[in-house]
C-alpha cells in the first residue's frame, strides 16, 4: 500500500471555501482517475495556527504503479486547476509513503 500525502497550509480567510471545494470538487476529481482506493482528509493539531490552518490529504493506492499513473496522466492538470482557483494562497507539500504494517 502506498500513501500519497499532500499537506496544505490554508489561510484562515479562505479556509471554509477551500474545504468545500476540496470535498465537493477536488477529491471527487482525484477519485475519478481510479488511481486511488480511499482517502483521508485530516486537520493537523498542535501546530501554529496564527496565519494558516494545516490539513493533510492522504490518498491510498494499492500499487506504486497506480500512483505513478496518477502523476503521469492526471496530476499536472489537477494541480493547474487548484492553482487557477486559489493562486499562491494555499501552500502544498507532497510526500510519498509506504505502509509497513
């Protein structure tokens, strides 16, 4: 199992709109690719929230090849849509993890 984790710093003034967009548009678009089997949208706790709220989207793929297919075929367009919608307001940090147990 592979987990593609995207951690986002979201300014307070757009947080509600961003969360609605994530749950009603962006995550469904990601799942329409059929590259991931499940996801979790999380809010990080015990972090400095003076300027941003921090969230993590974890996307679970059965095989690394599913993740690679997502990167090659879909990621650029979906990132572009996010940038077109939110500009540089939202900062994303991406990591890839392998489940050991």
